[in-house]
């Protein structure tokens, strides 16, 4: 079945389960069971996710072709584009919204961090920013789609899901938002798209557009939002954060190898 699906992605993403089953010589129910084993509700959802992957691959190819056909990269233009996006950021995310999100993180028992593959570096980055300030963070790898239940089984009242949704809504995000809401947990979504089609509304939606060029977008803007959240956390709970940073430094001194400790000094 996998061979049939992968033989020609552009064709298989439009084939119904029955046609896939016939080509693979199996029963249609076997195709549906495969989709469920991969973490999807059914074959239709798997096919939709594959379509998104094909779009991403074709978009990436188009972007590379466009960049290759240009007269060469222009550092000045890139800097200007990023600077423009950064300067407009306060218009999209008022300080109050940022502070409210930071308060929700401070009050959280645990913080689950999730994002699609575009946001994988941001998940790792925010996880470290939060742990440095003593917050209990649980990053969910972008490759964990089929294991989301294992990551979310302990989510409950007082927890918060912080999700990145860059370019589009991750396939499982709507169901994750519905689940955390049902168990009494909170939710924050950071996206770069206005009008994101979310079936389940998060507690807080932070929209940080990354610029006007759809063919090439860096992660400078969402990284800055993570830094801004870290600063807001420190501003709202300075004593708590200072204690956490001191504890972290003491742990570095006591646990790190002697040579590493000397280098830090």
C-alpha cells in the first residue's frame, strides 16, 4: 500500500481508498486501518495531509527556482523586509495580549509545545526559553503525529497547550485544541496568518505576520515573539525567574565537567 501511495504522489493524493486498495491488492478496510495506524482519523484525512505535503514540496521547488533565477541574493532587501515585518509586529500583537499570554504560561502547571514541521526549530527554542525560567515544558516533536495521544495523555486542568501554526493549520491541531479544552487545559496559538481556519478557538491567538513575500519567509518574527514572551515572563514574575536562573547557574557549576565550569567563568 505504501508503494502505491508513494509511487506518484501527485496522482495518489486524489485516489479514493477503494482505488488504492485495488492497486495494492488488499481490502479497502486495510487502507483505512493503515491511515489510523499513522495517527489519522481515516484515509480521507491521510490523503488531505499528503496533499498538503505535495503543495509544500512543489512550493519549495518553485521558491528554489525563483531564487535561482534571480540576479543573486540581496542582503539589503532581506534586511529591509525583515525590519519592516518586525516594526509592524506591535500593530498585530499589543503588549497586553503578550502579557496575558505570559501570565497564562506562568500560571500553568505544565506547558505542552507543538508545531508543524515548519515550526520544529521554534518548538525547541521556546522549550529552552521556558525551562531556563523554571517553567515545566513538554515539547511535542513534529514527527509525533501518530503518537500524539501518548504526549497528551497527562494533559489536564491547569495545563496549557502552546501551538505554532505557520503557513497553515497543522493537521491535528483542531482536534488537539478541542481535547485540551475538554479536559480543562488552556491554549495559545501563535500563527503568521490572519483568519486562520481554526475549528476550535484557542484561549489566545497571537498573529505575527512574517512579511509580504510568500516565496521566502524566515523565522525571525516568531523567534522575536518567543523572546518577547520570555521578557514578559521575567517582567511579570522577576523574583521567581531570578531564582530559576540562579538555580540554573548553580546546576551548571555543580553538574558540568570541571573544564566546562572553568570555561563558563
